[in-house]
């Protein structure tokens, strides 16, 4: 296999504008609103920055009719230099800490936060 197995992720939300504000503030980046017609089911979609020549995956925040947020069984991990920075930003942006930064041995550190829609997302760093 020559590609990374994860190509895309979607985080389902109930309030796309609130979620976009939360993730932009927590991660210190800008999301792009996708405006193409995706049918009547998708109410809003905000895509995370992407560079198709770089490794890793990108995805979007999605507000879709009939798809609840929270209680997700998949955790998406965002990379960072020091995940404690994003934990602090998450709380300032209206999220909560589910599991504060802790060591995963030689693989670095992770933390888990809940966004305002109740989704748990992971943060990973090497320091």
C-alpha cells in the first residue's frame, strides 16, 4: 500500500457555524465552506485545510439531516506541536476536556476533548 489508509473524515454537528468557530479557534486554522450542491440532506459542510501532496488525511464538519452528533465511536486525532495548547484553546472555544494530556510512551502524548456538539476528538503531539 502506497497511500495512508485514512483519506477523509466527517465530524457530524448540529450547528455548523458554532462547530466551525470551535475548530478554527482550537486548532488555529481556517476552514473552507464547501458550496457545491450536495443534495438536500447536507445542510452545511466546512472542510479542514488540505494539501494533496502532504501525508495525512483531511475531512469536514458536516451538518446533515437525520444524522446526530455526539456519542461517536470513531475518534479523529489532530496533530500538533504540543497538544496542551489545543486543550486550552478547546476550553476557551466552548469545548470540554474529556481526558487531559497524557503520555503514550515513545509515541508522544494525547488528549481528548469534547466539542460543543458532544463529539470527542483527539489531539496528538510528540512533546
